[in-house]
C-alpha cells in the first residue's frame, strides 16, 4: 500500500535514484553550462567563456531559454533553432571584429538584454551585430545594447520580426559613406521597429523592397537620414523623433504610406523629403529648428498633407518636378523665411472644403469672425519668381522698380504669376485658435 512500510521504502529508493541520476547528468554537462533545474527543464544558464555559448546553442532543444551570466561570451554565433537568449546584468556577446556577431536562422528566436559588439566592417558581406535570415520569421530583438558595429540589426527577408527597445550606436570612427545603418530591412513584410534609440550610423532605419512595415516611437540622432524609405509600400512611420540629422524622413519611391506624428528638430537639410512618393498621408508632423527646407516634394503625387506644423525653416515647402494633385490644408506655416517655393506656371489651390492653412506672415482681417481670413493668401509673387530664376536680382529687392511691381500686383491681382493660392487662409494655427 502507498501509505504502508512498503510504500515508504519505495519512496526512499525513488528519491535516492533521482538524486543519483541528477548527479550523473550534472557531471556530464559541458564545462561552463549547467541546468537551472531538473533534467527536463527548458532553461539553461551559460557562464561566460570561449566556447560555452556555442556549445549551449548546439545542445539546447527548440524552445529552450539560454540565460547568459554577466561577462563576455564569444560571438560569430548561429542560432539555427527556436531559442531565447536572455542576458543577465553585464552579459556581452563579443564578435572577433569580422563577420556577424549573432545570426538568427530560425523562427520565433529571441535576443533580449544583451550587449552585442564586435562585428566586421565590410558592407559588401553585410557584417552586422544581429543578422536575421529569411528563416527568422517572428524573431524578436528587444532591450539590447548594440554598440560599435557596422550594421546594428539587419532583417533580410524575415517576416513579422520585431526590433524593439534597443539602444543602437554605430561606428563613429568611420566616414559616413563607410558606416552601416542602425536597422536595415530588405523584403521583410510585417516587420516592426519600435522604441529604439539609434545614433552614429549612416541611416537610422533603411528599408527597401518591403511592405506592411511599422516604424514607431524611435529616436534618431547624429545620422545622415533618420528614416530612409525605398520601394516600400502600405507602411507606417509614426511618432518618431529626429534630432540633428542631415535629413529627418526621406520617403522615396513608395506608395500608400502613413507618416504621422513625427518630429524633426534641428535637422540640417530637410525635415521631410518626398521623392516619387504617391497616395500617402502626411499628417500631424512637426518640423522646426532650422532645416534648409521643412518639406521638399519632388515628383510626388496625390498625397494629403494635413495638420502639420512647419516652423523656422529657410523654406516651408519647396515643391517641383510635376508634383500634382496633392491636398494641402490645415497646416501651420510659422516664421519660415520663405513659406513656399514653387517654380512653375500652374495655378495651385491649397485649401479644401473652405479651409486652408495658417500663415504667420499673412496680415489679413477676419471681419465676420469665422476664423477664415477675408482675402486669399498668395505666398509667392512675381518678384519671388524673378529672384529664384536670377539670384543676382536680390540686389534690387529694395529698389523703387521692385516696389512698383508689388504695388501693381496688389491693385491688379490678375498679373500674379502661376503658383500657390490659399483661398481660405486660417487666422490661427490649428490647435491654437
């Protein structure tokens, strides 16, 4: 009976057998690696050392968790089965200075809480701290410090991956054209890049030939482009922050994008650049603090700009090269030296359904108090057109002849050149009225 003497004897013998078996398994475990619990546990602890991590990956079963203790673990690691590599405080995976530090080559793999450094420096061989192959479907790279590598994270073909909450710092000892990108994505539909802090690379996020990607809540500093889009469709760029880069958001050769709630502050050349970008919505973004152009639009068509604030730039919006059927209303143009630059002869209306934009230099009246100025606003006149085509004409801006031209336009509006007209300019910036 289980409760009688024979049952107690059986329990004692079983316990002794289990203890002996556990001791045998512990003795057989590879040096530097030990089980965190009974023999069937899915979590293993890995001590730092030359070969311990690679041996732990080789010995682990799919679905296991490898918990890396503080110290240096050897890189050039290939994870070819679904595993979670989780770092304790001070855990570093260090590459030898050539090739890739960690390659994820299995679905549902996880890298979390690690410091990863020591990649190679060859762009042609795609050297990276973390490289996701097309087999790494649904992989997650989150909460890591990825420091002093060529490419931070390269997602090459891995669908539905997640790159979240990492601090990625590139090489500062290389020229910009020699550096890699913080996060690079190629043909990885559904991949999301969220909440990362990226600095000192070439581009913060560079994506090409992909779709249905989400870039949300990232911060970018000291880069060429914060976000660089090429041939990527039906995707989202939301609530990101770009500080002190050459260009904030370079959106090129893409269709069906949502670009909302982003900040460009102190970027050098452009806050937002659209080049061959169509059928996209650009809304509630803020560009301020000194770019040459808040927005540059080149051959981009059928886009909607609404609720944006463009402030303190050399030019608020510069558009050219046949950009057509863009709806631009509900925006605020504040204290730009030139609000709009359009070198062309077409007449373009920047209002929709009786609502235009706010222009800080528009000295208009609103006698009926409806929040709409009583007269249309034209950001450019004939003198502007002359100066753009013939820069030396700036010497004549204060001449009597120039003043006569501007007076004639105010009296006879029909002689205004082609360009932008806002027939319903707002008296207050959206959200401030």
